[in-house]
């Protein structure tokens, strides 16, 4: 199983979308500053949304679908709809 996730950093007021097969390890990786695209928001990244996908291919496809919307409104809609 793979997880598509949306992180939020209050430090930068930005969201980050990704996918992984180990969400806990991935959030630690983001928060230690090891990922160049999220380094500026570390160590304050928090998980705001997750979506389970059956495999890596499906997760990557969904991740790109969300990213291609290029819409903060859409991201916030997903987060709010997850309850």
C-alpha cells in the first residue's frame, strides 16, 4: 500500500504533496531538512491529508493529479473534505 499525502508548514505557509510507502519515515525525512523542496519549512511539517492507493503507480498518478491542479483551493478542499 502507498499513501498520497499533503503536508503543511506554518513556518512557510505552504503545502507539499507527495507519496510514499512509509508515511512516518517520510515525515521524519521532511522534518529533518533532508528534502531540498521542503527544507525551508522544516521542522514544522505536519500531515494534513492522506489517501491510500494500492500501489506505487496509482499513488504517483494521484500525486501528479493533485499537483497538476496547481490550486491551493483544491488542496484545502481535499483537506476539509477529509474531516
